[in-house]
């Protein structure tokens, strides 16, 4: 028997902003969610939304499995803001102490060290040792916001170093925050901890504004998305942009020149938070096409149809019990193109794709960030 409780209903309605109200339960979201193709058991999005409409607990595992990729939203005939509803349900679950332990520990890491990877805050700028990048706190036009993954993950640090070289070659007045940089809050939001998120955003806005930077350039689309969606409401005095947009603009103005070719066949994967969330599809492709000798080939699902790597919505910190992962599905699609390089523009995608290729023992395809390919072409 199902007991409905007005108080719970009102709370869920408030936390989700009523995002699920227009849902008429057609089930298109459940049928199209890519989790169904990898786990053998579809993620029952329709049921989650029904639970939200009724104000009752949904299927907890489905709630945390969603990578917030918005693939389902693109197909919903009622334009339901499915991810907004899911995040509201997560906030309720978090408040009720029902969030997975691993995600809660990740939040503690952000709280104590300013990043979800457990690195010491004093080590945040170590990736830049020897590069002599100026501190943005001395005043700069452009703040390069590196983000947690590019600061601590040895593989992704290479992307940050590539960007430093590219910005230098284009004579940009830029700086970094080094040990003063903190997590953007993306993972905090995906777990649903609103109070801590607000605290983090306020601190970051204060630090960013203190640099006097007009533009904040991000390495990760996840940082850009939260800067664009949330920070603007907290007095941000800067414009945020993804590095692919910033560099494509430099290319158009002739400030960035690419002359060394690699002659590779490259396929580009659209990160969900750059594509479906922010509508940035062309700048990374313009950069790749400007590299002499690069032959850009598209996967069968690209742009707004691109399948997620599985890293969003806290997915980097959630153990998944599935035969396959979303990244496996995507790397298989990439391999169908015969490209020898999978290019992308998000730290999570790179980590997940490299992991997937390694597990499948594929050694004739490499994964590169667009910034790494651009740097090689300088
Ligand atoms: S596709 Fe849209 S309308 Fe249909 S069940 Fe899903 S959320 Fe509801
Ligand atoms: S946002 Fe992505 S992972 Fe989440 S339910 Fe929709 S399609 Fe599935």
C-alpha cells in the first residue's frame, strides 16, 4: 500500500521546482536512457518522475546512477527538465542521509581540501611548477580556472600545461590561482548539498572578482556550466567561457596560428556539459579542422545525440555494477569511424575513455584533449 504525505509532497515539489509536473508518463526517457544499453536493466527515469510527482521515495539506485547527461531531455515530448527533477530528489535524499557513502566522503574531501580527489590544497598548483605562470591575484585580464581534475590528476595536468603554452603563444595576459583555487562545486551540486554549495560559490566569486579578470577560461565544461548557471546569481563580475570557445575566437582573429600537422584521423566526442548543456558544438571542431593534416570524422551519434562517458552527476565517484560502462559504448562508436584519435574537451571523458580502451586492450586508438592536439600544432 502506498501512503501519500502532503508534507513530503510539498518538500519534493519545492526542491525540484515542480520540474516533473508536465510529465505525462510516456516512458520515452526510460527507453532512450543509454544506461539501458549497458546494464541490461533500464534506468527507470519515468518511475523516478512519477515518484517525484507523488512525493514518495523513488528507486534509490536509479537516482544515483543518472549521469545527468540530458540525453533523455532531448527526446522528452513535454520538455520536462528531467535532470532538475533528479537533482531535487537527490537533495531530498541527501538531507535524509540516504546519499551513497562514497559520494558523501567525496563531499568531505571538497570541504576539507577544496577538491573531490583527496589532494592537499597546498599542492593544487604543483602541476604548473617550472612554467612560471603568474598569480591571477596580481591582476589579469584572463583567469585560467584549471579545476580539480586538471590540478591533481597526472594525466589531465598535461591538458593544463598545454593550455598554458597555447595562451602564451597567443600573448594572452592570463594567470592562475594555484593553491588559492577551490572546487567549482559541480560535484557538490550533483550530490544535492545546497548549503555547502552556496558557501563555496560565494567564496569563489569573491576570489575570482579579486583578480579583476574580465574572462574566466575553464578547462572543464562542468566548471563552465556551474559558473554560467549558478555563479551569475552571486555577483560574478566576469564572463566565463570554455577554452575551446576562447581559442576558436583567437583562431578567427588570427592571434592563434597552427602550422604543424599530425596527419591523424580524428573523431570528436561532444562532452554532455559542453554540448547539450551549453550548446558549444562548433568551436572544438573548428580548432581540430584548423590543424594541418587532421581529418575529422564524425561518429554515428554526435553533437546533441552524443552518448555520455558516464562521468557527470557524480559518476566519477560512483561504483557501477554493470557489464559495460557508458564509456565502453562510446569508445566502440568511436572505433567504428576507424579514427586513430578520439579527441574530446572534458577531463572526465578523457579518464573514462582511456580506462575503457585499456580494459578492452585497444592500443591502436589514443585519447587526446583538443588542447593537447592544438599545442602540438603550434
Ligand atoms: S519522456 Fe518526458 S513526458 Fe515522457 S515519461 Fe519521460 S519525462 Fe515524462
Ligand atoms: S540524464 Fe542521462 S543518465 Fe540521466 S536519466 Fe537522462 S539519459 Fe539517463
